[in-house]
C-alpha cells in the first residue's frame, strides 16, 4: 500500500486564494525542492532563523511545539531534513481514516481537501490515487494542490485527475491548482521558479490560478512580468497578489499595500486569513 510522509494533517478554514473561508482538511506533505530563505529579508540576504531552531531540535517533541518564524519559509519543518523525524510516514489508508476522524460529521459535507507542503507534487503523486480512491474519500468534491508550479504531473497522475474531476450525475467534482510561483523576493532564482510550460499543463487536469507573494511595488512589477511569461505560454487563469507575512507583525506591515497594488494592477487580492484569525500557528 502507498505511503506518504505527512508533516501535518489538520482541519481549519482555508485562508488563501479561491477557497478563502471554506472549511478544509489540510494534508501537508514532507519535502520541497526550494528553501525560500529570502522572504522578509533585504534583497540578497537569507533568513537564518531556522538555524537557531535546529540547534534546539531535541527540545521539540511535536510539530506544534516548534517556534514560528517571521522570515524565510513559514513551513520550514515540512521540508528541512533536520525536522524530518516529526513527520511520520503513513499509509494512504491510515491518512484517509485520520481525515474521517477530524471531519466534524465524520464524513465529507461541504469541506474541501487541500494538499499542500512543502511541495506536494514531488514524488507523492504516485500515492494520491490510492488515497483519493479510498472508500471514505469517495464523497469528496473539491481538492486543491498548493504547489510552487515547478513539478510536472506524471502522465498517470494527470489521467487520474482528469477522470477524478469529471462530473458524475450525483456528484460534481473539481481539481484546483493554486500555484504560488516564487518571485525573487523568495530568494529563489526565476530560471528555477518560473515554469510556464509546467503550469500550463496543469490546465489539462483542473482549474489553475497564480498566487504570487509580494511586498513592494518592485515585487508587483516582477509579478506582472512573470504573468506575461505565463500568458505567453497559454495560461488563462486568475492571478492573485498575496502579502508576505507568516506572522502578524510582518503581515500587517504590508497587507493593505498589497491590496492596493492588486487594485492598481487589476489583479485579485488574496488574504492570509490564518494570520489574523489564528496567528498562523501550526495546525491552522
Ligand atoms: S516552495 Fe513553499 S514550502 Fe517550499 S520552501 Fe518555498 S515557501 Fe516553503
């Protein structure tokens, strides 16, 4: 039976993007191809907050005990190998059973499933068909993959999603790809992070939108240039600007400015509701 290394599995409100406000199960897989150490830093600098946390790793027995960071990737423990022991490898059956336990009515009602990371479209693509075909997952109607948009779908998984997303007479389903492509404020290189051919192919398997994290006018200009590159390849989806800020002190510094930038450029604004509502604590 397939297994997935799970960093977190929790029930909350989706705070970002198209499904903002929708009750959602979050399945956070372990592993990422990026580090995004530039978030919240001056240009060219990298966050070292996680280094200090890693020095104290033995103090933390569970994920929820880990400190939050105000710079770099706010879900660092979902990919940094130093924290890998906090993320168990579970069978898809055990994951499906755990999801049933955390749903309020122990069955799917109007909840949505978010498969996030880390980068959820790394090797775990081979295990999702088993998970989504589990008997307790059959009434699930909507899934979002929160991806950085660099990982191609395998032909097998693309076919699976196309079939999964077909409307049935008694059930209408939809697959969404929320693509948070990384701009240079993340610290990643555009040549590695902007993959329009990959993102355009997602359109063959579901609804796709871009959710670009920005803080300044310069970031917004870079976002517009990136959007042009995606459009030239055939991307037709919506574009959201979302403020930098995994902690409230950083988020409140730039959320209004980013909303104004989104309006100025005729783009959508995505909040990060989990920050004002829940302080972005683990499990929210
Ligand atoms: S792509 Fe996402 S999960 Fe991976 S390092 Fe960047 S912000 Fe973190």
